[in-house]
C-alpha cells in the first residue's frame, strides 16, 4: 500500500508539472500572438495618420549614445522617414537631452545637413523642451531654426571626460597595483595608477580638439545669428535659460513644438516619426550597454562626452 501511494504521488506530481509547462507555453503563445496582431494594427493606424498634410515630429530624448533611444541610428532613421513622406510639410526635432557622445551627435548633425540639401522645400526646426545641452545643442545647431521655452536650459558648449583616482586609498590600504602593458602609455587612463604630467597634457589636447570641432559645427550651423564675438563665454561650457539664449543667438525664438507647427509651419497636425523600439529590443540593448559601460568604468576608458 505504501509503495502504491508513493507511486501515485510521483505520477500526480509529473502530471502537475506537465500541465504547468503546458499552461506556461500557452501563455507565451497568447502573448506573442497578441503582439503579432496589434503591431500591424498600430502600423496601419500610423499610416492612416500620415495620409494628409502634416508636420513631422522626431523626438531626441535622453542621453545621445549608441544602444540608447537617442542613438544616431534611431534619430537618423526617423529623420529619413519624415523627410521621405510626401505629405511632410516640415520637420520638428523635439529635443530633451543633456547631450552625450560627440560621435553620435556628429552623425546626426551631418545627416540633417544632407537631408536639408536633398529636400530644400522641407525645413527642419529644432525645439528644445526642458534641456538642450552640449551634444543635444550640437544636433540642434544643424536645424534651419531653433526654438525653446523661456525657461529651457540651452548651451553647455563644452567637452568633459571624468573619472576617479584611487592611488591614495590604495597606499593607505597597502594594496599594490600591477599593470602589464606593451605600450608606454597604454594604461594612461588607469584609475589605480598615478597620473603623469605628459599623459594629462595629452588627454587635455584630445578634449580641446573635440571642443574645437564642436565650436566649428555650431558656428557653421548658426552663422551670423550667433553673437559669439560679443560673448566669447558662449563656448565656455556655461548654460543659459531659453530667454537668455535668444538674446545670445543660440535660439531664434520662444515656443513649443505645437507652436512651431501651428504658427511657423502653418500645419498644426503633428505626426510622430520617432522610431519606437520593442520592449525586447530595449531589454537586450540595455543588457549589452550596461556590461560595456561597467567594463569601461573599471578600465577607466570612458571617452569624451558632450555634456
């Protein structure tokens, strides 16, 4: 009797496991089915909204970096779709970003210039919301005109690269650093080794070169509107309110994206062309980006950032 009872319990547990696996698989199938069903419907809804004349909207939100929502790939793809649409009357680039990678910002800047030359009848307006600083302003300066709210934060035309030094703490703890390299300056960003004057000077020269590139692009985009001769502090890394930025020539006017669409473009209907990543894409990118970021921090190899 005991043996039969134990055998019955084992069989019951196996049945329960099988049914549990079945229902889990059924749930996944249902979720993926719903995703497959609603994605085309969303695309159809977007296509329908684009059927009439409109002002195209592209968002630049968050840090401008690879694998982020505001990566150059995402922004460029959105801009191309917006300019390509035959019903687009103008494009509004709505920005709310502290900046980021000078490389990513440079990619977007160059693509904006190219698209404006390819589609001369379609103007591009940058609209800064809460924040349009550093790399975000780099991108904005490529637009035909820039608008901001009177309290927006605009500017921060500078370059930064920060880290930590743990040499003193290691000395107190009696920890010895052993770094083996095949190049004289291979470990010059190592936070566990003392700084050398010649390496510090070299790294400063890299930042200065990037800063000069940044300034040149802003001057190219803004032209005579920029009052840099009277205000050389424009390129010092300082940041201004939207009202101050207008006086300095950093922006052309005050207003929101809807204001620009309605009053400047003359087409109040805004259609969002911003690339929308799936939750699965965002999750996988976050995992890869965080691993790379942690490695860079550990190795002390974070590059220059426009922030």
